[in-house]
C-alpha cells in the first residue's frame, strides 16, 4: 500500500506541478507540503479534500487505499486514458487489438464491445502503449522502467484533449447515467 507522501509526489509528477502549486491548492505553506511529501507530517482531511477536488482524484487513491486514481468522472485528456490502461489490461477479457475490418463484433462466438477512437494521436499512443505493455507483461521491462515510461507518456499527452462534442446515436441505449 502506498503512503500519502508517495501519492502526493506521484500526483505532482503526473500533473506536472511544483510543490508550491500543490501547497496553494491545499491551503498550506510549501514547507508543510514538503513535510507531507517526506512523510514527517500528515495533512488534515480538509487539505486532502481540496487536493482531490482540484485534481480530480479519489481520496482513497490519495491516501494509498486504492490504485484507482479517478473519481469516476469523464476522461478529458489522452494522459487520463493512458493512466487507466494498466487497470483495464489487468482484466482478462480486455485486450488491445488491431482490427482491419470495422465490423468485427464477435469474439470467440460471443458478442463483445468495441471502443473505437478516430483520433490519430490516440492511435499512435495506443500502438506505443501496446508495445511497451507487451514488453512489461513478458518480463522484458521491469516495474521501475515501466513506471518511468508511463510517467513520460502522461506528461507527453497530458494536454491532448478529446473532443467534448457529444454525438449520440438514438438507436444505441445509454449504459451510464450522464450525470455520473
């Protein structure tokens, strides 16, 4: 289980912010934030709530109780998508696959869901991610190198946003409450 100290450092790396910026969000001094990150002091719950709200992370993740960083809100950047891929790929039934034909809706004779992104940046990132993930799962790349590579990817793609315009097909039922 990760500590609050390590999560604060991880959050700063992912969001590419300095210690002073995080301290301002938490309404504490930079030296107090430094103590939190060193693990020599523990922030009060209101400080953690401020951070969680500002950076859209769950308190469970921030406190090291969960590996699920998000609070279930919309994925807004390519970096956000890349962050959740390890969790998705840890599910046996989910794989990153390239399909030549856009109408391959069956897998092993059973219906399956397909998520398609018609965005060149996403496609490039997915190809790169799949290659590295395969190296990681085969043992060629260790945990530390994979984590460093992920951090690089998060920074590289953090400002590439998905289009916000919602296009709805009236024949496809909504599976999730839009207010979530």
